[in-house]
């Protein structure tokens, strides 16, 4: 399918470029709501970046879909470059969303939510985009313990496709509070389902895409006609 690249879509605190890719149907003026794929929120989770990059490569060879989508391979290039969870300002981006439950509290420095909600340029860029295009689904890629975490309705078919492909269990809670997270901002505040893929951390990166490929193939098959 035809893929368009938006270079320097956003810039990190350390002036690293954040690129965004989308198909030709992606249009903020269209009533057809897109799927947003996000990799590399946490810089010490290279599994998520690899999955996003491999998905992008697969899309380049896949048939066209009439439904729009956009993909950010690495939302946190500063952290990815340094091998840290946090961005260049020392902020955990998945605690920085302007969710109603955003909190300045953090149990550890690695979870520092920033000086205020959406204080970070990466999150401002992403939430500005979400406000413009009103996505129907967020899917973001992480690594910790293997699971597919769903914040949204029961029996979400995209989540089931990823669970069937990977053999990972679907859960509706990661097991601890995540104030200011994408799940809170997306589902709790805006009623947009959020799927969080949690790959096994420190796994062989060559094994990540083959585990999820058939799940993503099903997801794109589901997109059908808008």
C-alpha cells in the first residue's frame, strides 16, 4: 500500500525528530476514524520499536485498505537513544497524558509524570493529533510481561486477534495504577479503546514480529470499508 511519511512531525526535548507514517486515506477532514499505532513510548523497551518498524515494513507490501491509519515507530527517541524509560526531560511519557486522573505523584523516579499534564512535546503532539482525527482505536507497543492489555469493551476483536497470534492472555488491567496513561486518556476520558501489547522484555528481537504478524494481518483485514 502507499505510505506517506511526515518527517519531523514532532521534536523531542533533545531535538530528535519524531516521524509519523500514514496511508493515503488518512485525512483529518474525513469522517472515517483511523487506528493509531504507537511504538517506543519507553526508550528501554526496544521490543516495541522493533514491532512498530516491522509492522511498517509489512504495510509497505500489504494490499491497500480503505480505512485510515497512522503509525509512530518511536515516540521517545531521546529515551531510545539513551536506553532509558523516560524522555530527554526525565519524564515517563505514559504518565504525562492529560487524563482526568493525572497525578504529580510517582512511586519511583522512572515513573515521574512531569511538572504537569501534557508538559512534554511528544505527548502534546500526539494528543493534538488525536483531537484532530478522533481515532477509533489506539494500539501501543511495550515490553514487560507478556500480555495483551485492553482498556475498552469486552471482546474487542483486534485484541483477540493479537492474543490468538501471540498466545498471550488478554487482561483488562496491567495490575497497578497508571494515572496519566494513554489508557486513562483514551478509554476512561474519551471512550476510545486502547490496546497495549506487552511483549516479554529482553526477548530476542527477531522473534517479536513473527509472533504478532498474523494478528496484525487480521486487524488490517477487519478494516474493510469505512
